[in-house]
């Protein structure tokens, strides 16, 4: 838990601890899975308030797709960051090491559980920007290159994996199918 909090608070030293240790993949996968459940449950609870009883099956599908989207987003974001970082900017990290590091940065997504609170939607959306900054810090430290390279490699993948995918795979279908 200490490493997850440190990664979410942009502590770059946490990434030197996980560099080539395969057991950290389970921690990263666990963190992404917890974040995915939090995202899916947050979206589910947000739309649950206005759903009719006959729409509950569709709402459960939204939960499942929300979870799958965040997990798939982790893989896609890391792939973008790895390809841009190694092929374009000359980074040296392997895909697996970067996948571990990016997974540890996913703690902010758990804030989606608070989407029903006052200012909850704003806080939940802000958590994605927090995740972007934590991911950029992970990319910078794992790839061992300049901040501007990490910003480019991280932002492009983040946009596609954690903005476009959730909008088109989770939020837009949920709004369309559950709105009156």
C-alpha cells in the first residue's frame, strides 16, 4: 500500500524499487483491478439513481464494461507510452516494467466511488487528470528521459485509453440507454 500511495503522490523513488521484480506485476494488476471496480461501481451508482427497475440488466452491463475498459485502458496507455518512449524518444524500459509502473499509478481512479457526492462528478473527472500526472511521473522515471518526452508519451496514450475509451465504451452508451 505504501508504494501505491507514493506512486500516486508522484514519488519517483518507488519506480526504482519495482524495476525488474516480477512479483510487482501482481501488485500493479491488483491496483488496476481495484481502480477498475471503483470506476465501474461509481458509474453504476451514478446511473442507478435514475434507472427504472427494468433497466437494471443494462446497468449491470455498464458496470462490467466499465471495469473492462479501465483494465484495457491500462494496457493501451502503457502500449502507447512504451512505443512512443522507446521508438521515438529512445527510452530503454521494457513493456513489462512500464506496465508495472503504470499500474501502480492507478490509485486516483478509486475516487470514482465518490461520484454521487456533492461535487462528485468534478472530483471524479479530476482523478483522471491526477492519474495522468502520476502516469507521466512513472514514464519519466522508468524510461529515464526528460519531462517533456514523458509528457508527450504519456498524454497521447492517456487521451486514447482513459478519455476516449471510457467515453465511447461506457459513458455514452450508459447515457443513451438509461436516459428517458
